[in-house]
């Protein structure tokens, strides 16, 4: 059994700093629709569940520690958790960005929707895709993979060491680059569809200048975009989930 000493309580609090910082921004757990008390209790529950696996990493490192050093450890662990959560959050940021471009391309951006993640207004299609992606993360049990990754993060980033500013920026930029490539691959059929449809409508407008082709064609463009989304939605959501799961396993 673990002895309840002041160092044990401090170690559990430091574990809470990393886990709480991650859950504060990671997709799914950080939604504004979840009450703050629920998120706090969830972070505490995960901390207490994982602490027996991690307390050995703090043995002998917290005794007789100066207050300034303890404060530095708290800040370092919190920033490490925020970095891990932000790397996961980039997936949802990019998905919302590319889907916003898709809704503009197919003329569906004017219809407002209810925001699921974050607080900024979104179109109905972006809100639908964000909600589906968040639900699938839990349906695929990737939240358990996130907890496993948090435990493994103590091997790569030992307690109190943290990640340097340059290394953190490099990881964020590399993550954003890789996820934007994924987003471009997901949205490429919609981009091709938008280009082809707009070129066709432009030619039709030139051939019949007396008819307001753009106004007449708008419902058909939206319908075609929705049908394309219906056909491809399962495929690109699986690609999104696969990339997110691969990042969690790779760390």
C-alpha cells in the first residue's frame, strides 16, 4: 500500500495538473456544453484511477523540495498537459476549418447551427460533422486510448522536466501540418465538385444571360453537395478517426 505522506498528496496533485490540463482542451472532454463541475470531477476521477501507476515516478523527488521548485513543477506539469490536449484539439480545429470551406463551396454556409464544441458560431453542416466526430471518438473507445497515452507520456516526458518552448512549437507545427494534409485529403472531392459545378454554371450563365442561372442553380448545387456528403461521410470520418487513433498510439 502507498503511505499517505505530504509527498504523496503533492505527487497526486502534480498528476492532476497534467491530466486536468489535458482534459481542459482535448476534444470531447473540453466541450462548453459539459458543466465545469462535471469536468473537474472527471479529471479528479481519472487522476485517482491513474495515480497508483504513476506515484513510483515521484518517489524521492519531492521530499524537502523548495516552494519555488514545487511551483515550477506545478507550472511545468500543467503546461505539459495543455500541450498534449492541444495536439489532440488540433484535429477538431482542422476538421471544423475544412468543413467550413466545404459548406462555403457547396453554398450551405448561410444556415446557422448549434455549436457543440467551442463557443464560436458555426453553420449547421459544420456543427453536425463536429458533433459526429466527437461522438465517434467515444464510440470507438479512443478516450481510453487517451488515458493510456497520458500514462505513457510520463515515460517520454518525466515529471518536472516538461517540454522546451522550441520543441513544443515544433510539435504543434508538425501536428497542424499533418492534420491539414489529412483535411485536404478529406475535402478534395468537395473542392473538385465545387470547381466543376461553378465552371458549368458560369458557362450556362454566359450562354443564357437573360436567365439568372446562379439563383436557379443554387438549390441543385446544395443538393449535389449534400448527396456527395452522404456518400463520402463514412469514409472521411473513418480517416479522421484513424488518424486520431494513430496519433494517440504513437504519442
